[in-house]
C-alpha cells in the first residue's frame, strides 16, 4: 500500500534521513522504532508531505505522492498525527474532530455525526463538549487520533501516541488502535514504548542515524545485534550474548 | 429566548430613526457602518486569525474604484458599487497570494498588510487618475438613484442593511465547513494542514471575502461624504478602527464588531460632548483617543476575548 524508496532528507549538513526504504501492506500494523534523534519523525513528516524529500520516491496505492502537499496526501487516504499534540485549543472536542470530518463532507450534521461516532470509537464520547485546551495528555493523544480518523483515512501514521501515558492509559490506547485496524485502517506507528510495539505490530523497522538498519518481526528485531548496538552502544551485542 | 432578544433588537434598530433627532440617527448610522467594517476585518482577523494592520487598503480600493468610475467615467455609483466590491476582493486575493506564498505568518503578515496600505496611499497621493493629494470630490446631486442622500434616514437604513448582511456572513462562518476550517487554521496551522485543509487556498479565499466586504464599505463612505483623499481612504486610522472595534467587542465572534462599534462610537460621541460640559477638557483633544487607549489596555489585560465574552461565556480556559 505504502512504498518508500531511498528517501533522503537533510537539514543543512545533517542527514536526518538517509536512503530509507519501507513498505506497509494493507491491513498491517507496522512499527517504526529507533533511538532518539534517529530521524523517525522527519521520515514521517516527509512521507506525509510536511517536508519535501531531497531524494527518493513515495508511492501510495501505486500513485506517486512524493513532495505532494499534505492536503493532497490526505485526499489520497493517508493522514498523520503529531508527537507533540496540536489540539485546536479554543474549540470543543466535537468541533476539533469535525474539522477532520469536514474533509469528507460539507454538511454540518453529517460532520457532527461522524465526529460523534469517531469520538465514541476512541473513547471520548463523554468529552465532546470540553474545549481542546482542557484535555489531559491522554485526552490530547486520543483527540489527535480521533481527528485523523475523522478524515476517513486508509492509512494512519501515528507519531508516538503513547509517549507520556501511564501503563493503564497505554493498554487502553493499544486496544483502541487494535479496534481501528479491525475497522479496516492500516497503521504505521512510531513508538518508544516497546511493550506496545511488540503487542501491536506485525513488523518493525528500525531507523538509526537516518538509516534503516533492520526490519522484521518484533521478536527477531529484539535479537538483532545491530539493533542492540544502536540502542546500547558499540560492543553491547557481544556483552548481551555472553 | 435568544432569538426573541435578537428580534427585539432588530425591531428597535428599525424604528430607532423614526423616534430620535437627526444627530442621533447619524450616530446610529456610524455604529452600524463601523460594525460592518469591523466585521470585514473580523472575518479574516478574528475567525481565521490573519491579523491585518492594513485593512484600509481594501476600504480605499473600494472608495477610489467607485469614485473614479463615477467621477471620471460617468458611471452610476450604484453600478460602480459591485465593481468596487469585486476590486476589493481582487486586491485581497492578490495580497494574500503574495504574502502567504512567501510563507508570511502572524506579525509578519500584519506588517506586510500595513506596508501595502502605505504603498497604496502613496500611489494615490501621486498618481493622476486619483487626482493625487487633492483627493476626489463627488459632485453633489442628492438623489437616491445617484447613491446620494438628502436625509440621514436613508444612509442609516443602508448601513443597517450592510451590518445585517455582515452578521449573516459571520453567522454562516460559525455554522459551516469554510468557517470551521478558518478556525482550525487560526488555532493551529500545522494540524489544519495534516487534516487535509489546503491552508494557502483557504487563506486566499478568506482575504478575498474580507477585502470585498471592506471595499463595499469604502464605496458607501465615499457616497455618504462625497469626498475622499489618500489619507482618508488608505490611512492607518481606518485600519486601526476596524481592528479596534473587533478586539474590543470580541474577535472571532458574530457580534463582536457590532458590540465594539456601539461601545466605541458611544465613547467617541460622549467624549466629544464632554468638552462642552467641562471646559477644562477643551485642551485635551481628542479625548476619545485617550479613552480608547485606556480601554484597549484594560481589554487586553482583563478581557482578551472582548465584551462579547461577558454576554456569552465562552468555553475556553
């Protein structure tokens, strides 16, 4: 469904993403992990049209979307959320989600209905009238998810929806994400909470210093010496094996 | 309940000029006219968060377009009115296109609008088709079919109608997709982009609308006062006035500009009369500016959502 080939993006002299490739097939949940500063968010932003890649190609369902603006990419069925949540602070949760829903319909009632349905889906059904600025961290993460879902995407890019949540909240949102996938949405997620990645993702990509260093099932990735070294430092793999 | 209150207010506005002396009719006309101009600013500055310091550019374009067509080319001003309105929209689209293509946001956008207004003022001051600094005089021919008025009642009702149209536009914005997108852009541009909003296109659209509305006001002004010059049309005073009434009343609300306009017009008239009651104030002129300034400080510090937030408790933190 999503194919990224040899994507590169540099900021000045820093190669944030360096010839990275990845594939997401329809119906999958794919994880993207890597140490801090590995370039995950930059890769996401480039895929979603927020950064113009310097080189490489991104195709969605066979259509080239490289360098297209975000609203075009959204129209093609792919939408992102933000690691640092960006709620529309001064409007209600309902109105926040309706902004997403208006992408599919111009009708106010339809948009409101869709917003309510999505809010219920992510467990915010009782918070519809609260302003965006009133939400807890967990609430904001759910709101990010809800707004993105309201655009009716085929592929959802989730950037650290679990960062900053407590274990109960994490298991709740893991459930929500499972349900979203069951409803037919393919998911690519950046995540630091390894337990969540292991329980959700079928396949995991590991990015380090802008390069894709490994790909495989969560179990295989955890054993990969290159991955261990990326996280724990040079020579760590040997120590672990000993 | 609220509908009843609005109906009563509308009825009061309709019969008001039949009950009061001419002076108060003109004050009422000014209230509604300023509220209309404020709403044109509010559409872009309040709802979409695109703060402009140079809305006079649209006002002036409207005033000059209709006046040039009327005075220099013999058009009927009623016919020139829609053309002037369209010109305002065109200039709005042009300024938006140039500024937003260049990625200007926030205070940079505000400054560039100020610069545009100044450029237009200087051009109007030096070009021959605008008669330069002399300004343009519209020959008095007080017939309604000539868009001129013999009594203060006609312009009062026209200003009221303009104000009602602008309220309708603002109301539509709070109820529909376009308005929801504008608010999303105001609240967070990146999030708006991620949710599939073509931020650039929406901003150009809203400035087109705002510019057209404001230009329509420019023509009305020219026909009411029969004289415009570069600083009346493009001066900073008009820009500030539009921004001020909206901020005082409540930016991004339907009734904000109207409330602000009522408050500021009342202060303006009261302070003007205060000097005749208290001779000591004669040398403190214009007193209204001092009161405006003090009030703006209070509003920004204590009531950032304007007077409208006192009437309708908004739900923000």
